[in-house]
């Protein structure tokens, strides 16, 4: 994928597909020379090495069309864009009238260079945790370090043609709260009202298209794998956008309206732990054409504007700083001066997106280890279900490995009525909710196999021939039983990386920090534990660098929600009513329905293989386009 992604990083990747070309290339060249049997045993062939160029021709990864878009996303593209466009001064916005907006957009499309842009970035908590472990600092200090790099005078603004830098740095944990609330609502809607009638344009009708069990769709590696190799699981994918995508559409929809500029003049950089987030940003469904009004006079035949213009990873942050000659370790580990901080144009969203800047007591988006390192989707859904059923009990069953966990919520049996006869036998608990967690491609392959539809027999019908036909393996075998068992699940949290998002392919690895010697014998597993510790431990106050002990016990163990917090509408530390009020405000302010802002769709994607030289075309495009891939 990226130039810094090696085959060694793919420690849990799927095996090469049938259409993979690389193993064929590694076969020995035919020769007329006679080879003895003892020579064959001595010359063991080397294992096939799979590069990203090879994967472009495989049905398991990206198509050649996606390769063109993805290859543009790198730290070099960030610097090139900053050097090509002066930063817009938001204090001089909004533009006066609609014609001025259209003229500015037309000029930008004609020149492509020199037109001012408003630079905005979003950062995931996993990236800050990776930087914190690398430099031996707190997660909060890592966030300040990034802010100094992207916004401060000693960072990117100190160089380049225009001295351009970013105006705002948004924590994606803010929009993660929105994702968690909407995820719980989506699952609740599907499990409680499967037969209910909804308005065709409502969010409930949109999510009603999803089948049980609902599968997480926030992991682009998993979504790409499903779309190109197992389209039968697409009806199960959650239609909710990821925190990265939600942050992008929020920034572009609100800022373009509040400041009176076209979304094309807003350049959104996302800093993520995963290379596959570059694929997500390149999706056609995540562009302004899918949420802007079709009556907008600025919308024309020009290409769509992506909600996320560029994605780089934690490792590429190191390359970004190095390219400008900036020593990250020497940047001030404190917030940027209020004198250079630009207030967000919407006051309500300002307090939501930047809580650390708007309160004397810093409110951190911390999560307990029980939530896992991938955003805590399943954890929040379980907390919501437990809150809705106060007398319920949660049962946890661990699978064959640490990346598979099953959860069951039960209620005690109803007390016997006075008219019913006495029964000394104890009634079993009633199961009301079942969910699971599957991390890593090895476990995911087991999941998709269980969801695979039963094979239809091609034999002629045997009904009415004088005796009952014998049940077939497809109808009465293990596969059918597994499918029935999976239908009992309401939700499954699926992530492609073993260990979750803190172990993303774009995170800083142990050899990046200590060299190939791996200082003090530290393994990648031990390094990941250090990153997880930084992820779960947040600083409570900007004045006191004390570490808050995250509750919830070990990873996978879920605590019962606090009754007093539930009474106030707070679940998993999230004020649910506040989030829902924010969503209504977003919808009313922009005039765009939430089903367009917050939800998306998925489709089966065919490989370029065997379609008129698709493999050769993919390799050619990858070589010509340059960039980070």
C-alpha cells in the first residue's frame, strides 16, 4: 500500500486469492535441463511475496480505478497542497453573495493552483496513542504536539511557499460519540421493530434495510473485503458512516454554509491508524453530491468533492515532519496560544468539537479497556441494552482466541402466577440480546462462512414420488445450523486488524522506534500493550498530568451502567440527549436530512482481473501516478 508498508506488517492478512498473479510469477522458468529428484528437495522455492502492486490485480483489495484516487494520498500530497494554495483567512469570510461564491469556485477550477483553501484536519485517538508511546508522553501531550505541528508557528507554517497551515484540528472522538448513539439506535430499531412500517424517507426506513446480525461497517479493510469477495454479507452491514466520514461531512456541510464557500475550497486531512482509511476516503458515496441539494446552482458536471481529501497515518506524520526538517520531539508540548486559535464559526458545534478549549475542566473522550481499542461500538450497544433492561444480566464467553468474544443479555424468568401449579424446577433465564466481537481476518473468514447462504440443490424435485426425500447436507448440515445460530446475534463488531485499531497498519511499529535491534528485547506485542495503555489512559486535567485509571476491568469485560447516570440520560459517559439534540440542530441548520448526512450504502465490486488486461492496467496506473501508494 504505502511506501512504508511492508509485507511483514500483514501478519494476519488473507491468503492470496485465486486470481492472484504473484505466485505464478515466482514459478521457475521452464528449462530443457534434466533435474534430479535430490536437486528438487535441496532447492526449496522461496515463499511468494505479495506487494501492493500485485494486490491491485487481486479481487481481495482495490481496483485500478481506486488505485488512482488512493495513490494521491500521502504526506507528499499534504505538503504539495499547502505549497500550492494559500490558507484562507476565515475572519474575512463569508463571501458576500451567491455569485461571488460561484465565481470563486469557477476560478479555482480553472487555475487549480494559487486559489486559497481552508485547511482542516481530524485526528483519531489511536494515532495520538501511537505518538504518545513513541515519545514517552501522555496522550494529551501527543495531541498538543500534533496541534503544534499542524497549526503552530514552529510547525508546518514555518516553511513552504505560502506559510500555509491548518485552521482547526478536530478530535474524531467527538463524532465517535455520534456514531455510538446512532449505532445503538440502529440496532434497537432493527431488533425491536422488524415488522414496523416506516416513512420511506425516514432514518428508520433506511436502517430497516439491514438484516440481523448487524455488522460493523466502520472498518474499511473489512468493508473492502466484503464488497469484493463476499457480497452475500452486504445486507448485514450497518449503513452508518464511520467517525472519519461523519467528521468530513460535518466540517464541509457546516463550514461551506457558515463561511459561504464551496466545499472544494475546504481541504480536509484525516490522520488515521489504518492505511485502508485511504480507500474509505476514495468512495464515491462519501462526496458532496450525496448530501448537497440537487437544486444547488453550484453543482454541475464537475467531479464530486470528497468529504475527506487526504488520509495519512501515524507513521506518515513522522515523514511529514521530517520532510519539513521539523523535530517533533522538540515541539512545545502545550496547547497553542489562544491568540492564534480561530473560533469555530458555529458556537454550538465549537463547544462540541473542541470541549478542551471551552471548559476549565478538560473533558476527555476516554473509554475503558472493556470498550476495546476500536471505538467501543459493541460496548456502547451493550450498555444501551443493559440500561433499557435494568434487571438484566450480562454473560461473557470468550472464544478460541482473544479476538473472539460472545455476549448474552438475559432477564430472570417471569414469576409464576397464582393460578399456575407449583413447580420446583427453576426456570432458566430468558435471553433477550446476543452479540459478539470478531477481530482479525482469520476470525472474519469464519464469520462470513457462517453467514453464507445455503447452497440450493440442483437435483430435480423429488416430492410426490411415494416417500419422503432424504434431507440433504445443505438443508440439514452444519452450515445450515451455523447460519441459524448467527441469526440469533443482533450485532457483531468486526475489525480487520487483530487486536483492533491500535494495531492498525499505519501505526508506528516497535522497529520504527528502536531500530531492528528492538531495544531491551521488546516485541511488537509488548509494544502494542504500551500503545493500548496510552489509548486507555487519558489525562484528566491540562494542569495536572495525572493518569486516570480506566474502569471496566479487563478488555472484554463490561460493567453494568450506573443507574443515576442512566436516569440523567448518560450512557457510557455520553449524554445521549445532547447528541440527539446536536443531530437535530445539524439537520435544521443545513437543511439536509440525517439519512444523507449520517448514513451510506455499500455495493458489490467486481475485480479488474480478466477484464481486458486489468492486471497490466492496474500496475501501469500504480507506477505512473506516484504518491504514497
